C-alpha cells in the first residue's frame, strides 16, 4: 500500500504542530494519598513536521498514548514526548492531558466527608535540547466582595469563582499542593458536603475574608512566589458574579 | 437525477421526527419596546415521515426558514409549521428557535443603563388538528440562602441562579412579561451596570429577601398561575452554589 | 440550630423535583469484560417535596450518593432511589448518572487495539408503586449519504454521526449490547486506532453501506424491537454534515 | 461612600489583566456587502493595575462598551482601547469581541441562497507606544482524506473540518477576505443550502481535491503569505474525523 503521508511535499512550508486532538481515554495518575487514581482524560498530542513531508502518521500517536495511559505522571510525560519525537521523526513534541481529579475532603466543623472535583492538566513541550512542563489546575472557590461588604448596612454579595493556576517547576510538584494554594487564596474554600454547623462556619469565614478578584490573584501569587520549586506561573481568577450576568476577572503572570 | 429520498422503504417503520438541527441563522424577533430586534438563532425543524418513504428533503427546511428568518414571531410560527407540513408532505411539524434576547435595563438607584441578555426560545408543534406553542426563557437572578442567613452571626451565602420558564398560552405572551416573572421571584434581580449606590441597594435587597431554590420556583409558580393567558407551565431554578461545586435545583410543572 | 428547611410553607404548592444537579464524582460501574470500570460521573438527584414543607435537606443527597459511588449499577439504582425516598421523606425519587464509558476495541483488519469512549447514563424514577429505569448511550458512528453516492460520478459525502439510544427494559441490559446496536446500524463503525489496511476497509465498508439519518434510526429500531428485554425505546441520530454547517437529524420512539 | 477599590494595596504586586469577562451584548459590525450587520457578542475587556491599587472599577468597562456597541469595527477598537486606558488610569488595555458573522452564500450550481455562519473575533492589545490587532475567523470546510482515497478501491472518508485563522495586519482587512482564504483551502467549501445538482457538484469537487489537515494549513499559509497587508498569522485546522472519535489537527504560525 502506498504511504501517502511519506510523499515529498513541494510547497516547502514546515508545520509547527500536527497530530491528534480531543482523544478521550481512561488514565491513571499519581495520587498523593492513594498512590494511583483512575480518571478519564482528553488528550492532545502534536509534533512538528519538516517542510519536505506531506503528512504525519496519526495512528502512531494513539499507539504511543495507549502504552502509557495507565501510568500518566508528570515524570513520565518526558518519556512519552521522547518516544513521540523518535517514532514520528520529529524534532519537537507537545502534549496536553486534561482530566478531572478528585480529592477526599472533610467539612470544616462536622468532619463529614465527600469527594471534591478539580479540573487538572499536565502539559509538556520538548525538543532535542530541553523540555518544559506545566502543571495546570482549575479550582472552585468562594469570593465575597469587599466593596459590597463595606458600603452595605448588612450582607455582601458573594459567588462561586474559579482560580486557574499554571506553573512551571524544577523537579516535582504535587497537584494537591497547587490546589491548596488556590483554596486558601479566596474568601473561603468549597466543600462537597456541608452540614448546618459547617454552613454557619463557611458563611462567617467568607464574610470575615472579603476579597476582590484582584486580591485573590495577589494572595495566590505571594504563595506561588514562596514555593521555591516553581520557576514561572500564571494565575487567573474568574468570579461568576451573583449581581451581574458577566464575570469579574484578574490575571498575574510571573517569571522568577 | 434520481430522487433517492423518494424511494419506497420496505422496513415499514414510520419516523417521528426528521429534519435539520443546530442551524445558525440571523433572525429578527418582535420586541415590546423597539418593535423589532435583530439577533442570531439556533434552529431545529422536524417533520414526521410515513413508513413508505426512504427520506425527507432536507434542503426544503432551509428554504422555508430562509423565507421567514427576518420576521420570526410566536404568531407566524404557526404559519411556518403549516408550510413545513405542506411542502414536506408531513402530518406533523415541530420547530424550536433559540436565541439570545436583549432588554435595556436601568440600575435601581443611579438609573445607569445597559443591555441585559436572556436566553429565549419559541417552540411549536403542529399537526392537522391542533398546534401547541411554548415560550421559553432562561433568566439569571440572585439567590441568597435563608438557612445560611438564619444560622450565621453575619453574612449569608448567595450566588447567581438561573430560572427557566416554559409556558403554553392562549393568544399572545410577551417575552418581557415572562422574564419579569423570573426577575421578581428570586432574592434579587441582575443588572448589566451597577454603580456603588446600586451595589449597596442590591446587596441589602438580596439580604432582605432570602430564598431557597424551593422558594423561588414557588414564587414564580404563584405568579404564573395568576396570568390567565397561560394554560400550562414548567419552572426550574438552578443555583450555582457559592459554597459547593454542584448546583441546587427545584422544578414545578403545572397544568391549569 | 434552627431547621429552616423544616419550616411550614404557607404557599401550599408542592414541588415536583428538588435536589442537587451537576455533582461530579468518581464512580465504578459494572463492566461486561472486566467486572468493574472506574470512571467519573455527573449526577442529578431529585425528590418531590410536599406542599407543607419549605425546603429539602441538600446534604443528604451527597451522603447517599457517597455511600454508593464505588458500585453504581442499574441494579442498585433502585436501592439508591429507595434510600432517597426514605431519608428525604419523599414519595418519589429520580436520578441520572452520566459518565464516559470505555470499551477496548480491535481494528477490523490489523487487530490493533485501543480504548473507545461512549457517553452513557443510568436514569431512574421511582415512587411507592413502581420504578422506571432507562439506559442511555451516545455512540459515534459513520454515515455515508445514499443520495450523494447515487447522483455523483464518484465519491460520496460522509461524516461523523452520533446515535443516542434510550431504552426501558425488564430485568437487565448490558451497556455493551446497546452500544453494539448503534455501531451496527450506520454506514460503518468508528475505531480508536486504524492502520492503513483498516482505513481501506472502513472506507470501502462505508461506501458499500450508504445510509441516511432516516435509514440509520430505522436499522436500529428493527434491532431494538427484536431485543425482547426492551419494553420501550427512543433512538436519535445526528449527522455532523460534512457539506453543511448544520446537522441532519432523525428520531423514532417506540412503545412495545 | 468609600472607594474600596481605590485603597492602597500593600502586597506590592502589579496585576497584568483585570476587568470583565463573558459580557453578552448586542453589537453592529461593518459588513462588506451590506454596510452594517447586527449580531451578538461575547466580550472580554481588561486593563493592567499598578501595584499600588487594591482594585479596578468594573462598571466603567460596561459604560465604555455600551458607548461603542452599535458600531464595532477593527478601526474603532483602537479608540475603545484608548478610552479604557484613560478612564481606568491604565497603561495597557486588551479586548476581545467574539461574534457569529453571517454571509449570504449561493449554491455552486443552482444558485440557491441562504446565510452561512462564521465564528469571528476582533482582538486588540494597546499600550502607550503601540497597538496590536488580530482578526480571527473560524470557518467550517470539508476535508477528504488523500490516503483513504489512494488506498481504497472506491470512496474516501471525508468530514466537517474547522479552519481557524488569526491575522495581524497593517491597515485594514475584511473578514470576508480572510474567510475566503479558509473556504478555498480545504477539499471543498460548505453551503447553507444545496439542491441535488449542487450535492453532486460538492461530492465530486471534494473527491477531486483530497487534502490532509497538513495540506489544508499549507494551502492557507501560502495564500496568507501572499496577502501583503498581513504581517503575522496562525492557521489551525481540526478535522472532526468520520472514522475516529478524535480529531486530526495541524497548525502553522508565521511571522513575515
């Protein structure tokens, strides 16, 4: 059978990224408390293509991911990217693995337990000289508006917010540790299961810790600067405003 | 050219609905204040297909919608459905036209103005004997938790909520009137533009009107029962909880 | 602490459904080949609320689901619904558990293996007299247009389509068996991993089995009528048309 | 009333972007054929915030956009960004206005007409020294696999694809011209309304123009290089594969 992808291409234009997008796959990731966590991923895998070749070989991406899917860690992402570069004759390989990640969480007063979900991603970009890795988490938190509290006789508008942290790092970072940065930077953190004593606690805690989107990204930035392992980060906050039908947003990007 | 769709089908199974889905199209709808409003729609149009025929003629759906797209009202939806039944030789025709709808709204104290968006839909279902029409609106509102307020020393968790109302009616209903039912049934309504005096107002107003998802659907149900034009309704509320990463939900369906 | 939810409500309007929506949770479901499959779910759980009571107790829904999350089957869904009715003092309980489900699948010629994803759901609705259960699957397939093939000198437009089957049944149904109905009703089935010999096979197979959306729902309907276990079904097909920016759609609903 | 946002912030961390996100608003944009087109937008507007200040003034973003919403062009985006910088005392302002855009399109043989939808965006980024503007379009096209055609006895798998082009330019670019680049770079273009003679035409045209995702981005890149007005572009293609449940993807980024 003809290898159409291997034909010489005469347009002489190199392609930056070519590969597969939005592959849904079962995966297992490293878990701080339970060793391994089974979840499901959406995966993008790309390599570059020199200007001489007509196409890449798409089925090889799936074969490679299939070999690694039950042991995905930030550690072996480097290995996967090297295998991609070799088997696809590419100089650069990039990859993003997005997945929901669950942590067992206790309510602050009653101690009632349930699983809390976080959207996470491992992102890797690798050429012959160096590799760059990004850990990404999207964490739901509560924000309570300082202006609303200050100017009102009682009450204060609050809402669900989402903090997204992307971080480059030296050796190793736990998802759990980055998630804690997010959960401790807002007006209050969220819980899967709250009894009445807990609801009183989180209501008063949020009222005692008013924070604009601006405050929340700054709180997180200070913590991320203090984590020595991290070399670069971007932190974003989006407040699903309870008084508007649009969001309030803030973003800090920092290179150490 | 052969008419493959017109071939006789030997499986002898009638099809309930066949047609086009997710057509995006510019439309103009009737507007209470400004006569006509330009917006964009996502359209589904279906007819039934007798067991004898292999297929319907998909291009005719587009032709029909194209004739009516710049004057879509609940009034002429009946006409469109009749044209669908005729030109596609069908006994039944159904249609849903979803679109964002905008209303100019003044802030409660400062009077500052902006446009507020609402997700709306016209839904029609028509056979030779009768037609059924549903007006649908999805309205963002504020909800403030009565339990959180009652048990806490200060503050109360609140959040953005969405009320969805579907209503069948006798002669005519304005989108604006159904939207007002939703906006007056929660703890507070939302605004596109709030100055500081307005923010104080909505914060205190919400605190003065705590309401569970259960309260909000009941408040709306009472108002919808009172509108004589309405013969059936379903009202749903979803609170994007500020203390959880899941929603609270309530629904009432009522046949008069 | 006050039980605000337990207060008497004077509006005297019963609520059809109240509970939690869009809870994300890790689950394990029964698997035909491997006994148990770990995946992640989005869960809605509702009960009815008599007209006397102000509110339901939202945290109990999470507690109940947490007890069952690592062994969700269509079999114990009945048990969960009974527990919901008891602990929430309700006469009716409903529940939907949506999750991606993976099946290992071999390419048709080379036998190359990978995991294929399907969107599935268990749906239950239960009162004191009876329970109703629906199995739901959304399966990607290929459709190739018979009209395009017939009237063109060569080629035929084809595309990814999605078949959604919902089925009520007597005793027990495997997800795998309903998924096979969908995969064998289109022009061709999809695979996670295809080598060149497989690509030739699926291309020719699809060209040899042209089918309108209308044909595909009828093919599936005939098979579902033949499965004695099934008492009711609805089958929908949506073709993500390669020649249009809207979809072609067909639906058959059948009560035995 | 206190100006909480104006308070001095002691954390001494500047914020890169702060503002509003996902504002839905009615807009009018410049149209090559009809002068002005009414549509609906989703808008993000951000400024930077010096390290001294606690917060920005969110309501001013809405006020500014409200002044300009009925005459949004790439031309006056510069003006909006300058107004944002002034009224919010910022050195940098960025903005993205996303909207569906419609073009009347004739079928290739019958000449039958309908409106075709495209996802577009105006993106601007402006500081005291310079402004950068990006035009973005997402265009649905057909792709037909050259490998599938070459190795199969008959037929060839094809599917809906989406080409996304982002372009920086010197003076002025019509959305219509960039959309044409996308529509002429795939195996065939899409139409809102096709009669049988047209369906024969597009089927054969696509079969005569097989193209991988790699070919399609290269075809577009060559055309974009030739448009002198353009100084930088990124072109991405995603094929919604008809034989897989994931996409094929390719991307070229080019600085002139």
